[in-house]
C-alpha cells in the first residue's frame, strides 16, 4: 500500500503566518503556532515551516515558534529559511525540529549538504528546490522565494543533492504556487524519475482531484499544501479521504474516530 504523506506548509514572516501567490503578494493569515496545532489535530502527517524573510536577516527567526509548537504537536517538523551552518542546524534540532531544509546555502555551498547529513543523518537533511519553467524547456532552480536565479537545472540539481547526502527534496513549482490550479506534474515526475529519495510536491494544490493526479501520475512521496488549507478551500479530512479512495495508507487520527 502506497504511503503519501500530507504536509501542511506554513510560511512565516516575523511572527505571522502568511501566504502569497507565486511567492509574492504576501497576506497575513494568523498565528503560525495556532495553525500548526490545528493542522496536526486534523491529520497532517508533517509540518513544513519556512522563514520567508530569513535572507534579510541572515538567520532563521523561527526558534521560538519551533520550541512552542514542539511542546504541543507530536508530528515531524521541517524548518527552512536562513540555515547557513552546522550551528544553525544544531540550534533548530535542539528546539524540536526533526529536519532542516536548505535552499540558498545549498546552491551556494553544496558541500554543506554532506556536512549536515554526516553530522545529523540524511533523514534530517532536506533540500528545497524552487523551480521555474525555462522558455526553452525544463526548469531552473531559484532561491530567495523565487527572486534569484541559480543557473542550475532542477533535475540535475536534484540528482546532485541526493548524491551529496540529502534524504529528501521539497520541490516547489513557483509558476504554480498559490494558484490552486494543480501541481506541475511534469516537473514532479521529471525529478522523481532520477532520484530514489522522497520528493515532496509543493505548489498548486487546490482540489482533491489535484491530489489524485499527483498520486496517479507521479511518484511523489508527499503532498504539501498551504493556501487551500489556510483559506479553508479544502480540509485535511477531504485530502485524507482522497488518499483512502486511491488505496493509500493513512495513519489513524483521533478526530476521525
């Protein structure tokens, strides 16, 4: 039985949970810790927190939020944004994070992936890839919420990230992100075909049919969603039922008992 994890994505700016479209035009949603608790209780398998302004301060500012949530929520948490060193990773894991997600630092200093994997394990080492379609075909990897070009081909970069020790990839199609019109399935499948580590699809989930398409047309290991949950267009119960309808495993949740 296939296991597709449902991951609630929480983008944070200062103390606010926010949401944008194609990683721009951020709107305040609410208290990130409150939403994290709600999503965990509703059946999210994991939480993905990203500090979207970390690059402005050259550090991750989610330490207090991570510590607060970890005391009340008992599902895995991945934390990203502004992670530049082994010390940054140590600090977040000590506060309750289970994994850290690298983007800018990984593209600039790829050996950091290996250093983190060697120290904390591949299971704690996630590489986030922000992808945008290229005019001539394929996808380019971006950083800083889609603002900066890396010059790296997404598929080749995913392969290198795995070779350097990453245990998971979070793959966001910037061109689909926040629109609620479905994942870039071609992108997801292109990456899942060349790596053996789990790939989390992010950007575009708006209906249960989009989740069904992800299951039937790609080899993604997890579906990440934000706007559909934040604006209550979908519930985690809806998504969990879709998984069951497609023959996928879902963990027991007290709220569904």
